[in-house]
């Protein structure tokens, strides 16, 4: 395993029902997730990992990663639920996926959850692109583009081939 301490960021897009993992500001992977049902929605906002537990068992599957109050990212004993809005507000993942997230997310890792009422698309950075020019091209605010892309730590540095989320 490589050293990723302090370099991971997590973005959960409720509209897409996907979790995006960034390492060193670069999108590494995305995973399907289950989210909160309408009566118990997944909270939105920017949070941080506050607790981790291995093998919590039952509905939590193989890993538990708390990010806010009693909400967490966890595995499941019901893989058929992934992709649906069925949880009590947590972000539910396949056990093999949450095992990897657990390995790279440290206490303090940022977890940003963006709301389901927005639709998102992605864009691959091309030579000569800047965040400002991409925002103009897609008709979105610079601030909105930046907040949708938690992996961009320096507004002056993006990379050719980098995947950005367009809010």
C-alpha cells in the first residue's frame, strides 16, 4: 500500500448516487452508493472523518467511517440496496469498495456531500484550460465550479486529463 495520509478527499454526489475519491487532487475512482431515503435524507455540506471502525457488523458491513453526528460511510449486508435511496441517511457502499476508502481516509479527511436536486456532468481538462475558462464555457460560477471539485486545492493548478465535476 502506498502512503496517502492526509491526501484523500471524498465527494458524494447524491444526484448520481456516487462517491468520488480524490488523492493528491486527482480523481482516483468513483463508486456506486446507496443514500438516505426521503424520510431520512443524507445530510449535505462539508464534513470531516471523525471516527473509523473495522467490522462493525450487521447493516454496517465491514467498515464504518463517521463524518457527522450519527452519519457515516459504511459497507452493507444488503448489496442489492446499492444505487437506491434506502438508508437512514448514511452513505452505503459495497464492502469491497468501503474497505479501500477506509484504508485511505484518515481522521480529518474531508467529506463533501452535494445535494440531489442539482444535476452534474464531468469535463476532462484540456491543454490551455483554466478553472475560469471552464466556468465560462459551461455557464457556471467560478465559485460553484471550485466547490464541486474538492480535489482542487490550488485554484491556479489543474492538470490535462483531470476530471472535473461541472455543477
